C-alpha cells in the first residue's frame, strides 16, 4: 500500500515557521507595550507625589527658589509623560502591525493545512477504491473457479 505524501509539505512547514515567528514578534510587542505603560504609570505617580510635595511647600511658606525648583521638576514630569505617551502610541501601532502579520500567517497556514487535509481525503478515497477493486477482482476469480467442474467429477 502506498503512503500518503503531501507534495507541498515544505511549504506548509515554512508557513508554520512564519506563524511561529509572527507569534513571537507579537508577544514581544505586547511585552514592550506593557513595559512602556508601566513606565508611564510610574511617571504619573511620581508627578502626583511632586504635586503633593509642592502643596506642602506652599503651606510651609517655602522660599521662591524652592517654588522655582518644584515648578521646573513638575514641568519636566509633564514633558516626560508626553514623550512616554508618544512612545506608547508608537508601540500600539507596532503591536497592531504585528497582530495583522500574525493573523495573515495563521490564515496562510490554515489554507495549506486544508489543502493537505483535502489531499489526504482524496488519497484515502483512492486507496479505498483500489481495495474495493482488488477485492472485487479476487471475488470474481474465486467465483469463476467455483463454476468450473472439478477434474474427476
């Protein structure tokens, strides 16, 4: 009996490899986005602590130099937060691109797997037909011999 051999197996293997790479890239992009988001949350928390500190300085009647320093630090936090939000937007765009690439790689792999499955079904059907033909041939021969008179009868 012949063995099933998918002629496009190497193509299917390459498509699976592309999908695996796309999954890794997507996971990395998600990790980067989560890291950037965490850093933004830290900046926001630090700015809030600074604002509380500035309120305390005002209550205590701090000198003008302290106010200028506090204002400068608060301005720097706002700039850092703005830059971090920009980085996050870029990371979100990158994540979306990686997601689209992954979806396409999955579709490509599924197409090849469906083709392989269809080829396998066709192969199994041809084997079944060949077995039926063979068994019909054997049955025909045995009935042919059964109809002939035996020697010595």
